[in-house]
């Protein structure tokens, strides 16, 4: 219908764009070209917000350098701040996976900001003579410096929320460690009886193993603070005025609160993606740790009558469409799957990073899609594990003590008194006859009652150096 579209022109010619759309011709072409994952960039509002921050910093630096007027700068800044506040997300419909090294995402942002700035300045959408997507919003920039900078800012922002959630998960494990500090159980190696420990020690170990990965993510995030703004296309700075790089980095620091630094060599930084690789590797390391923790939880809750049955997980849903009364450990199961996906995403990041050629890595969109998905899934998975599982775990104290009382694993404590070979023979006889270790020791007169109490006292074996 007349008036429903407006005509815009680019390198390839004229194209109709919805009249009420803030995006323009290049976004419209990208929406047609890249129907790939079905995931629009708007699914990652932090990414859009980060781009807006980059455009604000660039506009201010360009104003200071005399590239754009104060009026245009104010219009860009006002429009971009609306995007930072969460407005106009529906205008960002380009698929997160795209060809062109992220040019479609960059132009989507440029066009939306330009058209909204035009409205705020009193003009019509598409009246680009007053504020242009390329010449004004994208001034002194290339996708090749704006896109990776926005991605790094997104990852830094998302990482802060992820770390907060992981710290809550650590606190939940630690709380259970304190709650279960007096619950004696058998430790196991090779899935065989080892020596006694406490359930509290086991949960404190879970807390510490995740805590160590938090430190790794913090270190990985620091590599994201080096940016290549002002490098433009290949890092030489073509079309960026003198002093622009330092100004845009300083404005970005003020705009975001992150201590960004200009990369030492912009040519090297423009093609380098190692910061993304390193951060993704830390996510993979965390995933590996969480898989182990969730597998342990599944073993410990196995049963309820034909397995370990040492702990009880909150019952979240019926577990079978055929077996009445069955309840499955669905939360550790889903977190395992989250971790598998993150490990697969890390492989994608590695493959994309090694695909760099000459002065650019054109595969950054799939790096962005993979890392941002991993962060989101890890954050959701950690929250789900804590709130729907860890917080509600209870100990099956009787089952834990039963295993201690009937295990030959406590024979290890006899080695300093009887020696390794006699202790081995004693364990073999206990297994063969079904008799308890203490019973055999008494029969054979190997130790006095006082020695038995001192050496085989379970708490002493759990804390050989005394309780902390």
C-alpha cells in the first residue's frame, strides 16, 4: 500500500524498506540473505547495548576531532542511549550468524541510530542528509574495529553477571558443606571403597573447584580490555583523524566503567581473536568441572534402594512415562547437557579463530554467537543447579553410616599398626567370609580395644590432623 514503505538506495540499487522501520536498506538485505540460525541479534540485548556504547564514544571522539557537528553528535548520543536503555530491540532482526565479518550487525546498528537520531533532530526517517549511517554514525570506524570492540564489551558485561551467579553457586555448595560436616561416609576411588570422609568435605570440595574457575574467568576477561578502535579496516587507521583512537578509548572508559586500553599494534589486533579464544577456554574448563560435580551428584543420589542413596535431591518432576514412582535427577542431567553444549561452542570458537586470513578474521560472528550463547547457558544452568537442586539437598545419614560400618576401606588405617601385607590379608579375609574387620581383629588378637578405638575411629580418619 502507498506509504507503507520508503525507498532507500545502496551499492546494489534501490530497495523498499518498511516506512516505520528504523533499520535501512543494508539491514533489509541482510535479513533476506542470512536466514541461518533463526536467532536474531536482538536475543542478545547486551550486544546491541554494547554497540550503542561504542557509537556514543565514537561520536564524541569524532565531534572533538571536527569530523561531525555537535548537533549530529547529540542526536547520535541520544538515540544510542535509548538503545542502551533497551528500546528498539525489535529493530535488530539480523541473524547472529552472518557473512561479512559482522558488517550486517554494524550497519543494523548504524541505521537504527541514524534514523532515530533524525527523528530526535526533527527530521523524517531516511532523510540521511542530516545524519548518515555510514558517514556520521560509522565515522572513523570500520566493522573490523567496532564489531570486536562491542563484542568484548558484551562479554565483559555478561561475565560480571556470570561471576555473580557462580559465586552464589559456590556459596550454596559451601553452605551444604557446613550442614553436612558431621555426616560420615565412605570416600571412593576407582568407584571402589577408599577411606572414610565426611559429606561436608565432599561439598566443600565442590565449592572450591568452582571457585577456582571463577578466578580463571576473571583472568580471561582481562584480555578483553585491549581494543583496536581507530584501526578501521586493517589496523592502519585509514579515514580516522589524528588523536581519534586515544579519544574514543577514553570516552569508552567513561561510558562503560571498564578500563579499556588501545592495543599496542592495531594491525595485529584487527586480525587477532585470541582474547575470545582464551575466555571461551575458561568457560570450557568450568564446564568440565561442573560435569564432574553433576556426575558425582547423580551417583550419590542413585537408587533410591539399589544405588548409593547417600543424598536426596529435591523432587522436581515425575521421572517416567511408564514406571510409577520414579523420580530422576533431572537438574544435574540438564546442567550436564549445558556443559556439553559449551564445550562444543568452544570447539567452534577455536575453529573460527584459526580460520583468520591475512588482515582479518571474517568468522567473528560465529565466535560471537558461540561465546554469548555459552555465557547465557552457563549463567542459566548455574542458577538452575543452585535454586532447583543444591539448596534443597538433604543427607541420607543412615545410608552413609551403613557404608562406613560395612566397608573394608577402613583397613587403610591399620597399615601403620599392622603393616601393608597383613592388612591386605585381613581385608581379603573379611571380603571372603563376610565378617567385619573389627570382628577379625578381635578374633586374632591383633589389637587391643583401646587401639581399635583409637585407630579405627571414623572421625579420626576423616580428620587425621583434627577438625579444622
